[in-house]
C-alpha cells in the first residue's frame, strides 16, 4: 500500500480524538461456529454438494445451531471464512458473493441467521488478495466496511496474507475505525498479531488490545493432537505476556475448536475444551453439526466448562508450573477466592501418570479449604484443605480439571 494512502488513513484516524475500537462487544469471549478448519475451500458443489462452501451449508449449520442447543448455550456467531467471494469485485468496486454458491447473496444469509437469533460473520484480508486468492481489502477498507454493514454482517475476520507486515498496524487500525464509523456493531477479529509476532519490532500487544476484539497470535490449528498441544504450549511459554492483555472486550485467540473432527481422541477433546476454557479463549466450533458425535456435542455444551470460559472476571488462566509431561494451570474466577485448576499430561505414551500435589501448589489463596467439583461431570470430590496433598492420576494426553469454591468456616 502506498505511503500517501496510509498518511491519509492515519489522518482520518487521528481526527477521531482518542480513537479506540471500544464497540461494546465481546465483553466475554465470543462463541460461535466457523467453517474453515472443517470445510476449508471446497468450492465444487457439483462434485461435493454436502461439504462445499455454499449458502446451503451455512443454512444447514445455522439450523442446527438454533435447534440443537448451541445458540442457547451462547454460540451465536456463524462465521464464513475464505472462499465465499466471486473472483472479482463488481463494476462499482464492491465485493460480491460467488453467484453460483451464494445465489441470494450475503444479506439474505444475515437476515436468515438474525431470524434464528444468530449473528453472521464474514472473512476478508488486509492484503491485495485473500490467502486463497480472492479479492483483498487493500485500497478498499472503507468501502468494504460499508458493504459489510449494509449486509448486516456482525463479525469481520481480517486476515493478513499478501500484505506488507510494516503496513499492518496502520491498516488494521484504519479498518477498525471504518467499521465503527458505519454505526453498525461489528465484532473485529484481527489476524494481525499472527503475522507480526515473530518480529519483535512489529509486535504491539497494547495496539492489538486497543484496536481489536480478538486477535490470532500463533499458527493455524489443524485437526491433530500435535498442533493443538503446540498452541497450548505456546500460550504456556508466553503465559504472563499474553494474559496481561486479555480481558473484557479484547481476547487472545488460539484458533478454532476442532472437537468433533477426525484427529483427536475423546481424552484429547476434553483437554482441548478444558484448556480453551482455562485460557478465556473465544470458542468457535469447526465441525459438521449435522453429524457430530454425541460425546463431542456434550463437551461443547458442558455447562460448567462454558461458565468458566465466560467467567465475567475475564482473567486468562496461566500456566504456573511445568515439569516433564505435567503442567499446572490456574484461573481465578469472579466469585471471591474461587478458581478453575487443571493438571494436564502431555505424554502420549499409553498409560496414565500420577502426580502428588497440594492445593497450595496451585497458587490458590483466600480460604483454609475448598469444595472441589469435577468440571466434566459435575461430581463433587468433597472438601480439601489447602495444605493437604493428593495423588492425581491423569490419562495420557489428558486433563484433570476441577473448580474450587471456598469454605470459609472449615474445621478438620
């Protein structure tokens, strides 16, 4: 993008005194469904009509979100990722949906979702082209923001392929400014951080927090244990730096949930869901809701896990200890002196491992004892004194996760 254009955009932004995104959205981590990890860029609807990215696919998934409990549990955004567009803009320079796969256009889908109590998300790219080669937003930021608002879009994911990293701060800030200027509330998901994080001189977490509702900051998730755990380990290795910028209205985004896919065992799905809850992550499912396994659906709708993820205190959980395959994570909750704690075993050898720990080693304070509740099945494990030691058995690539609530008048 030319320097002259960026100067003009910057002038527009600074005229808005004290500009920040501040759109009143994402007060807790956003929840929804996103097509990318499961359905990718399948565009041949003749050969694969069930899985191709189309109006039909989006409507079918929306129907399931509304009828099968997902919407009522908080999953309200349904977000279309790359490959929804026609290959070129229209004669007025506006984006347009692929006319074969989306014959009634994006506004029709937005209206369809809104009538079901859902919100529509859309994808664009800050560069000249999207990652899959469709028209990008470079030189069209204001026009695209206005187009999305006119369609009734409720979320924009702005990717960063085919763009100069040095332009991203100004460009992502400008798109946020233009989204706000439309007067239509649009949640802003930035991929900016993922593209600049390897470069210390370009990494600016205060800016990510100021201009984005959520931001991707690491690799794309894949339907595999190795990639999913690598993302968790990245968050653990950077736990204090990342958690300092998460909170109401602005969240670190470790990417989609792959629960219900092909690559994880049930124990690994439990760890995946548990850790996304611990990390106060946005929860965007990427699964075929028409064929999802009952066990996977149960995890996605687990009430206690969702309560932890959506806890209004908004503190991102932190890894406080790691030794070999074991890790301890802790997240304070809004109820005074309550916590979620997790012990994970990243070893993929086929036997459970045991570890002996006291509650004090989880960094919990404020009460002499705690009620201990398993978050996956709601089982009470009774009352535990903060200095008592317990032996925890954790399955390979598995998780032990409980909620602790204080008992202030406890006696032995």
